């Protein structure tokens, strides 16, 4: 029988990270579509920039979360 940390690690590696990567790509594509359809309208360009900003923030949060998990494991000696 697998231990709980092994199961959690498998779920992260097989489901969560691929899903995160796919959603990140979709968010950047959506932001690109918003830029292309803005046609110089300042309010739509602001909306597109916001989509890019939130996509970048999401990636940064995920990377920090992944790093924090590793740092905590090292501190606790797990």
C-alpha cells in the first residue's frame, strides 16, 4: 500500500502540474486573442494587459508554492 505523501506526490505530478501548465497556456492564448480583438480600444487593451498580468501572477504563485513545499520538507527533514 502506498503512503499518503507518495499518493499526494503522484497526484501533483500526474494531474495538478499538467493541468496548471495547460491552463497557463490557455490563459496566455486568451490574452493574445484579447489583444488582437482590441483594435486599439484602450479599455480592451487594459483588459488584455490584465489577463497577461494575472497569468504571470498565477505562474509565480505556483512556482513559489512548489518551492515552498520543497523548502519546508528540507527544514523538517522529510
